[in-house]
C-alpha cells in the first residue's frame, strides 16, 4: 500500500477530515480503524484510503533535512503529520483534493513531490491523468 503524507498545524483534524469526506462522498462508506478517530473510506473497485494521525515529529517520518526545512518554511510553528495510505491512486486523488486544498497544509506523495496543499490539488485537477509514480527517477 502507498501513502500520501499531509502536514498541518493542528493535531485535531481527523474529525474534520471525516466530516469533509462524508459530505463529499455520501455513497462511500466510512468505517473506524484502530486508534480513536482514525478511519477508512471505501470507494468502488476496491479502492480504499486509510486516514491516520502520525504525530508531531517530522524527523520520525524519515524526511530529509531539505524537506524538513521546506515544511518549516511554510508551516513555521507546529507540524502534525497525517497519513493517507491508499489502495488506488484515483481514490487518493479524490481524498487529497477534499482535504489538502489549503496554503496551510503540505502534501508529500513519496515520489519526489512535496508541495503546499493548494498547489498539489491544483496539479491533480489540472493533470487528471498524472500518475505520480512516473515522477520517480530510475535510481530512486
């Protein structure tokens, strides 16, 4: 399973994320997962997105120093990391469009793209056939 990482300034976004997705995708069932507040949204064709809170440590995620500096430049105060683990890139795109369209969120697709949320969403919308795994270099 692959994952997108969202970085935001609040540790309490899971209920808001759940509400946004419930409103945006009323036919996609949402179910609780593991820890309090974590959940899964199920789309057709067996596509799933698992939304989890990962904590407040950028270093624990494994980002390189340049990535951490970039995140700290956009979000200079606090950093809370959320994982959007997914099965199905189209489902991941739908979810990230709903959750990350902000200048106060950063998105890392784990394929070399780390952008302000609004810029990431704009790229997804402007390039509907973008398959971000194609962005990986052969040496990655």
